[in-house]
C-alpha cells in the first residue's frame, strides 16, 4: 500500500511522560508512553491508556544515551 502523505514520517522510539490536561488547564494524570514516529504534521504516540482529552503535555526522559 502506497502512503499518500505530504510529510514523511521519521521513526522514533523515545520514552516520554504524557501529562493529560483537564478543562481547567490542570494536569489530571501522568503516564509513561513512547513516541513512535514524528512528521511535520504531528507526532504518533503509544500510550497504555486512552487519551480522551484535547490537550496533553509531553516531556522526554533523557537517558544520556546519544545514539
């Protein structure tokens, strides 16, 4: 199947914190997840929980490994 994307995806396997933000702008929950790929159009993430909010904050975990 040919992909018809304007921007190519770059594979990535980066561990991140995903912070779910509620309607008042407060962090409701925080879970660990992974960035699977990234493109000019967005980021695809894998989360152990469904993300049912419009707003999230993500922060990476720096392992010190530069590879």
